[in-house]
C-alpha cells in the first residue's frame, strides 16, 4: 500500500474513533448547543461570535435528525480538512513523507485529543479547518500569482473572519511576511482582488454589527477582562505578566506529545540536523510567521491590554507546529521511517483513546454526564403545575443551564440569548411575558438578575422567588457528585 494511502486511512480511522469516544457523553458540549441556537436565528451575527459556526452546526444538527452525533462528526470533519491542508502546505516545503508526518503528528496534540472530547465543535474547530486553507492558498497565490487563487484566498479569509475574529492575528503574520520578503505583492492586482473578495464575504456581518451596536465585541471585552470570572487578586495585580507567560506555556505543553513522537522518529532514523541548508530565507520567514506570530500576538494582549487570555484560544494556532519541526530539524528518512512513524501514531491514538475512555468512566462532570431525561421530566412537571399545562416557549439565564432545554426538552423552547444590556434583536419581550419562561441561574441571586434583565416588562409588584434544583451524577466506581442550580418560573401573563 502506498504511503499516501496510509496517511488518508490514518486520518479517517482517527476521525471515526474520536467520533465514537465522544458518544460516551450524554449531551453535547455547551458550545455546540449554543452554536445550534445561533444557527437557528437565521442572523448575520450572534451575541458572542461571528455566525458561521452557528450556521454549520445548526445545519448539521437538523440534517442528521437532531442527534448529538452531528456535533461530533462536524468537529472531526473540520479537523480532517484542516490536517489535509496542513499536509498540502507542508508539501510546498518538503518531500511527501515528511509533509504527511508533519500533519499526522498534530493529531497527538492536546487540542486534537482531550479538547475534542470536551468541546466537540465550536468556532475554534472551524478555525482549525480554515486557517491551514487560508495559509495554503495565500502561499500558492504569492508564488504563482493566479487571480483564481487570490480570489479563493479572499473567500477563505472572509470565512475565517466569519468563524472567529482571531483570524486577524493570522492576517498580521501574512502581512509581516509580505513586508519582509515579498513587498512586490503590494504592486500586484491579485492581493487587492483578494481583499475586495474577502470584504464582500464579510459585508453582511459588518452591516449587522453596525445595526446592533457591535454588542458581540462587548462580550469579548467582558470575557477577556482580568477582573472577570472571579479572578484572584494576585492575578488582577500581576495579570499583565502572568497571563502571557501562562498562555505561552499552555501552547508548549499542548504539543509536548507531538515533540516526543518526533524525537522517537529522529532516533529511529539516526540522523537529524539542526538547520536546513536547502531552505530559503523567504520560506523560513513564512513558516515562522504563520506558526509563531499569532501565538505571540495573542499572548501579548494581556501585556498591553490587561486581557485575561485563555490557553484554549491557542488551539487554532498550533496546526503548523509539525511543519516547523520537520522543516527546521529535518530527519533523513530511510525506507522504513514513514511506516514506523505511522505505527507510532496509531500507538499514540490508542493510548489517548484508552485514557479518554477511562476518564469518561470515572468522571462526574455535569457537562459530560448531564442527566437530561430526569431533569427534563421533572421540569415538565414543574412547568405544567405552575402554568396549567401551557407550552414552554422560552428559557433564559446562565449559559451552563439553558441550552440543554432547547435541545432535550420536549417543547424545544427558544433560548433568550444574553445581550449584555443591549436590546435583544431576536425576541419580543411582550411575547415572553405573554408566554412565560423558565429562568435558570448558578445561584439564587444569579437567577434573579437574569429574570430582571431578560424579562424587563415584568409588573413591578411581581415577586421573584428563585428555587433550588439539585441533581447527582455517579461514576462507575460509585462516586457521586451533587450539583445545584436555581430556577424562576415566569408564568404566562393573564389575559
């Protein structure tokens, strides 16, 4: 069997097995649930991110009969496409065997393993697909200067922006490359064709942002605030230093397994160099830019803006690490090197999957083993009792608790998305009052806050009385963990 066939078979098997291991969950991730709600809005914007991930997730979910597996499959489709384009990009700098290895080795990365099980699908997964495509067509465009490639680069860049605003860090890397190595492109029409094409792709979203006061950016500023999420005082004082260091260390740790696998291959080949004499200065600048500029730019945000950056945001930035390894520290392959590497990758895959299976059997996490049948049945009884069997049309409150109702409650209520003090463009408050709603929160105060914020037209004499709801999750060893949240029933308005 040819090596290239082994490569594609590996990607296919990897995707199938990681799809199956996710089926041990009882519910899909909160991010995936939220994306479904976004996609069903038929809107050019959301309350947090650009709309593309929502459109795709809602489309896949409805296409596959509203089954959880839609999130698992979509996430793996994004990963496979991204890895294929990592290979295609690597092929422009090295021989086929090394290019395939530089793609496969990334499947051992923390973001392509554990995070797959935790997050299933979100805008990061979509970016993990689009970033390698963007970089590939950019390099193809500057080297071959064909208008159709520039147009395709523009379309993909626009889609990258509609996936996640973080793509601006990748654009910065490409701009640096042009400034350092290829300034003549600024005198070519191809680049301006791509800019115009990309602008057309994102134009509806830009119009939407102006129409809605850019409130999705308000989420970003709140999400990245050092004072957010009950940040300890130490981090509030020293966050400018701590968060950039932590972010960079997170990215290093995420690829440790990849580096170990590479070292094993180097030892097997018994030949490794520490510089690539054949590589051009332009190629080196390009690879170093796309690999490290986005990471350094994201990491430096806390240094200059006091942002509380999260390590997971680097998940879309490490795809090119394998290319850097095999380009800058080339291994001299012998006839058995590639097949040896493939065997190592299967061992790595097996160990990761076994580890995740054991983790799933022993964990008691609400986000993984949410007892949806029990909770939805109990809330159907509570709602019916409070409202005399009215249909449940709306649910709102804390993100960790509301989206389960949209997917798993028999009424499939509309989620009242939080809009951070801005007018909600997707619901009618009068209809919320007329139909009633369930409001959920982490604490009694949290539930009360969401009730007064979301249902702004409540009568002044309406008494909000949050009630607790408790449930338990038990693992295979009998260990039990108890959870509690609070709810408020807003009954339908009397005629």
